[in-house]
């Protein structure tokens, strides 16, 4: 009898079983990974455990809705898992106790208390009843009795999140089935409005693209920007899109990678400007003018004076520059005698006389009164060419608060301690202003450290080209400039570290 039952059991098919698991996606992070033992199911990554648990439950429910009814010819899928109904008596193998299974074949669902895995399996009703926490969601058709089939018992699983399945509230006979709502298709993973293919290989690349898409969407929901994080995300995106382009041969992906690299550089530069950090992670630079708009405005004033100075020569150019910075917004300002005598001019009174004589400058009194004035009785001055027109137009586009910052910066440069102690001529001070306004973020001369064109130097500092070498030697002596060298067209070099706070860098890659 026993051998006949065992032979019958051998002819039956093994029960189906599949498991949905919830695991940590990476060490120390909140992201989780949802995987299914079915080979055709793709792995999912979710940002939180709650989202992963909901996705795992929904995934198993989808399998239960799509799965066929339990098969009467199947034997228990739980036979090898230490099921209570399959635990043998002492000294007896499992195959000698097949009669311990009983009842129709059912589809059961069970989960652990912590909500880390969910499992569906075909087993007999006796094994389902003997398994703690198991819920029956389907039953195999019973043999016909009197020409009428016994209806299968269907029910709904109850998971750890207390969500009911579509089949009904629990085991046992249920009401007439309601029309099924059309299933919503799971949204396809995207990044930068591009769908990430399910068959993209290697899988590590696909996982990286999905994670980046989630991170970018999370960043858009932030209340405050984090430019360092944004720069890192764009850098990762650039690397991932290059690998994507290599894997698919799509040139558009490589163009997107180039745009991501540019966005990363721009975000990194903005972060440096906001925090005072130096490029490459160096020590912070606390600049006198910390904002890029201020650097552009400083260069615009230098260019305006180079093109509109009323008198020739470096001394007149330096005086016109300082007076322009004092009156740039409204065409009027206040001046004291020390502002003129501190510039190291040979005869400041004579230069003021010439400026008033040509109509560029207007004074309420005499030049002698101006030179004798002190802070408590400053002299008001007017530069008519800088007074706004009736329609409000003026030579400079910056506002009232910007003007004193630019004037203070220029005064700091021309009166820098070591430079001032060397008693430099006006051309050396103009040369120092020009170099400080035309560097990259690390202090190298010119845009991106490519050097300053000699024609630009000649336009800013009105001296013969042969006189630039003595000016370079002077600034090198006072520890302003290092590694200076002339080419046929440019002056290259590096401003010293102590001068970096006085610099006005160009934006990388800008016009």
C-alpha cells in the first residue's frame, strides 16, 4: 500500500513557488532593492523601505492575479522547507509518510513578521493550515461529484502592511467577482526625459541611470539648493551618459554628456563663489569682490576709462580711473586731499587743473581747497560725462550699492602694502590693477590661465611695449607676480597667493 502511494507521489509534478524579497540597496543608505525569484522579473530600486515594501506587495499581488489556478496533480512545494506536516517521525524518511499531506492543492501566501520577504506556493490544504501565518488565496478544482464540479475556494492574502488583495477580504467563499479595473502600467524609469531600456547592459549602468534619475527628481524637491551636490550629480550623469553612448552608439547621448559636464563645471564654480572655496578643493579665498557680477563691472570701468580718458599718460589715466570710480553712479561724489596725494602722482594739483580746464571735472572751489580738504569737510566733485541722461541712461549698468565696492577694491589694489612701500609710479599701479582684473580663479594670468594679450595691456596701461618688462620686474620684486614670461602676443604668469583676495577672475569658458 505504501509503495503504491509513493509511486503515485513520484508521478506528480512539483508545486510552483516564487519569492519576493526586500533588501538594502547599499550599505549605510536608505535605498532598498526589490527582487523576485521569477527569472523574467526585473529588479527594482526604491528610495525608502516603506516604498520598497509597497512595491513588493504590489508585485506579488500582480503575480497572484496573473497566476493560473492551483493544479490538482501538484505535490507540496514546502516539502523541503521543514514544513510541520512533512517532519518525519524518528528514524523514518519523509517518503514513507506521504499520507500526512491531505486536502485539495491550494495556493498559499506567507510572509515574515519583519516584512522582508513574501512567498507564494502550491501546497496541500493541510500543509497550508500547519504553516504559521499562511493565507490561502486559491484552490485547485475538486473532482466532479454527481456531474457537478465543486467550486474552488478563492480568497485574498493579508500582508504585513494590512493591504487587501483584489480577490476579497480573506479565505473562504467570496461574493460575485467585480469587474476588474484596468491595471495601471508601472511608469518606465527615466532620466533627463529619456526612457532607460529594460534590456540595457551592463546592469550596473542601468542601475546607475535609474538611481541618478531618482536623485535628480529628489533634488528638484529640495527647499534649499546644494550646489556641491548638484555638481556631483551632473558629473555622475556625464560619466553615465558616456558609457550609455558607448553601449548603444547613440551620438545624442554623448552630446548630453557634454552638456552635463558643462553644467557640473558651472555648478561647481557657483559653489566656489558662494563659499569662497578655491578650485580643486584648495583653501578658501576671501576676495574683496566675491561676486562674479562685481568682477565684470570692475573690468567694464577699466575698459571705459581706457577708451574715454581726456588726457594722455599713465598719471592722468590713473587719476581719471579713481575719480570715475568715485562718481560712476550719479556723476557726483566726495573727495579729500589725501585721495589725490596717496596715488604717488608727481603733481596732482596740476593734473586736476588740466581736468577742470578741459571740462571733464567740475569743482565748487579751487584746486588748493581740494588738496587741503579733510574727511570732515570733503569736497564735492562732478564729472558731467557720467551724470545720467534725462531718460536715466548712464555709462554703467551697476547700481548705487555696487559703486563703493568697486572703488574700495581699486583703492586696496593701488595702495597694497608691499606695492606702496616700493613707491611705484602710476604705470605700475595701473599695471597691478590690470593684472588683478584679468586672472583665472587660481590667480593665473588671463582667461583659463592662457595669459593676457599684449594689445590689451597696451590699451589699459599707456606705455611703450618695451616698458612692460620693468613693470613685471617691479611686481615680481614686491611678491606680486611669479613665473612671468612674455611671448610674441601674451604675458603669462601667476599672481602670488597673498594677492588672490584682490583678483577678479574670469568665468571658466565664458565669453
